[in-house]
C-alpha cells in the first residue's frame, strides 16, 4: 500500500521504516531538513537498535523515502500522524499544536478514499475534534495508539503485543479499519490481537497503559522508601511479590525511577485532561506517583552525599549513564542528568559518561563535564554513581574499577550490581531501597 508518515521522530521514523520493511511504499515527511538528510542517507538521527538496517534496506529496495515536501502525501492512501505532543511549558497539559498542524497540512491532499491514522499520544477527545476538521474532505479518521518502547522500537512495531483501532461509528469506521488491516496484514497474520473501539477508548488505552506502568514503578519505589526506613531489601521484596503472576515481576525494578519523553508527561497530561472533563479525582493518585518518582532523585543525592561523609564540595563524582534508560540516547527528563545537575549545584565536580547520549546531554546541560570513555571517566573519581543501567556498566569489574578510582564508593541507582561482590572487593556499596 502507499503510505505517508507525518513526523519522523522516535515514533515516525521507526514506523516509516518498519512499514517499508513489510513491503509498503512509504514516504516520511518532516520539517527538519537535517533529519530528512540523515534518514535518506540511511543514518538514524537518534540511537535505536535495528533502525539503521531497516533504513538501508528500505533505501535499497526503493520503498522508503523521506522528504520535507508535504505535497508528497498526495500519492498515499493511508496517512499516519506521528508528531510529538510534549508537555506545555509551565502546565501539566500536552501541547497538541503539532498534531493539529499535521492534520491541517493534510487537508488539501485528502480525498474521500483517504484514511488518516493518528498515532501520537493525545488527550482523550482529540480524535473526535480532528475528525470534524477533516469532515469536508470525506477522509476517514482513526486513532491507533503506539506502545513501542525506545530501545526496542523496531521489534515492538513489527511484533506488537496488541493493535488498537479507535474508529468512527458505522461504515466509515469499518472502511478505516479495513484499510489499516491492509497495512498491518503481516502483523495480523502473526496472530497479533486486534481490538476495534471508539475513539475515546483507544485514546485512553494509551494513557491508561502508561499511567499503569508509571504506577507500578512508583509503587515499588515507595516500597523502597519503606525498605530504607526498616532495613529491608526492595529487590528481594520485588522478586517475592513478582512471583505472584497477578502482580508480575516486570516493571518492578526499584531505583532512580522513570524519565523520558513519555511516562512523566503522559501522566501529567492525563491529570490535566481529567480535570477538564471534571474527573480529576479519578486520577488524583497520579500526582503522588509523580512525587514518589521525583523524590527518588533527591534521595539518590542524599545517599551519595552521605557516602562521601556529608559533602560534595571539591569531590569528584563520576556518573555512569546520561540517557533516561539504556539502549537509548534520549535524555528528555533523564533522572541521571537531574541527579548530575543537583550534585554539581552542591559543589561536586561531576563527570558524566554514557555510550550514546553524550551529545544530547551536552546540548541540554553544557555546564556539566562529559567524557565518552568509561575508563577515563572513572579515573580519579571519589565516588561512582551508576544511574543508567547500560550493559557495559552492569558488567564492570570491581577490581579493575578500583584500580582507576581515588575512592571506592559506589552508589547503584538501578540495583543492578551484586552488593556482595562489590563489598568483598573493598567497596562502600550503597543503593536505593537496600540495606
Ligand atoms: C514507555 C512505555 O513503556 C511504552 O509502552 C510507550 O509506548 C512509550 O512509553 C510511549 O508512550 O511512547 P519508554 O518511555 O520508551 O516507553 O520507556 P520504558 O521502558 O517504559 O521506561 C520508562 C522509564 O521507566 C525509564 O526511565 C526506565 O528506567 C524506568 N523504569 C522502567 C524503572 O525505573 N523501573 C522499571 O522497572 C522499568
């Protein structure tokens, strides 16, 4: 099928490349010329495992193109809107102006056989509102939320655990769903479950899923606070409660908490939208989820300062990890960088290292010192803080690391190292939620 993808960020670039790999003819549209040039050359503009291969394959096979010329959407039957919905500055609400602009930019090129599929995460009610904007074109509008995780985006797009179609009532909705079935035929043939709902349910599925994940993380981090107060070990607690398959062990990794471009802003946008709908009490608990999450960053700083006998002043602190999670170069609302900055403002001499995210991190916090090489970053450190659990840091050898640093103090912000092994090697090992 002929497809257009509007917005080539983390979501759109992967979606475009993945749809081309299924045999469709795809044109990706973005206003950022540098991004278009990179994608056209087969170079992902951000770190995402597997995306480079898909881009190159798409280019070689000829089914994948990127351009800033929006009129190219004219050739497509199905249009995916994949632009961002960031948090509005100074507000909880999501900024949907890019989504609105994308829909408006399509208007001149749509016909009654066109299908416009929103994938961006939007406040409930957006699809209905935008369907009215496109009403005169005769095009069908549907909402198909995306559940991909950064770092696993290619696999999550090609092998999702479910497909959700939010459609208009009646024939229009059936026609749109049939078109999307055509796009996702290979994925459906794999046995992927598909649910067809109304617009509002589809929009809420996405926000509810992210809110649940955030709640799970903050729940275990709240338990970590109790473990700290009582001398218990949150990792053992998580293992034990996670063995009950009604609870499940996934997303119960206590530590520095969640960041990134999705979970934090999605729970805030959900609260804002619920307020507009007069249902703010229903999700008032998300404010606490947010607060628990933010408290972990402060607690991390307190533990590190304590491990350094009460002061960061003049101390060299090496921070392992800048990205909001491993296998990503995304630093939006990165807990690791938030901690780095807090320590720097308290007089610590902070060095941050990361396998992929240094460039993005430097752009956001130019005042911090960044070193790409792990060995160089560790050399001379008075304390080491593991804040993003890249494989390289999980596999650090305590003896080799000890030969580099000035002080054998390690704070494990992600609970991924073995305390016994590190303490046996002479380290002061501290962690969140563990004795
Ligand atoms: C999240 C959701 O997991 C995706 O399903 C969703 O599609 C996406 O948001 C989105 O809305 O676009 P993502 O932001 O890529 O995906 O990252 P996650 O893997 O969910 O991790 C989020 C944060 O939670 C990270 O900072 C991670 O370190 C933290 N986390 C995760 C924990 O602190 N503990 C855990 O047990 C799991």
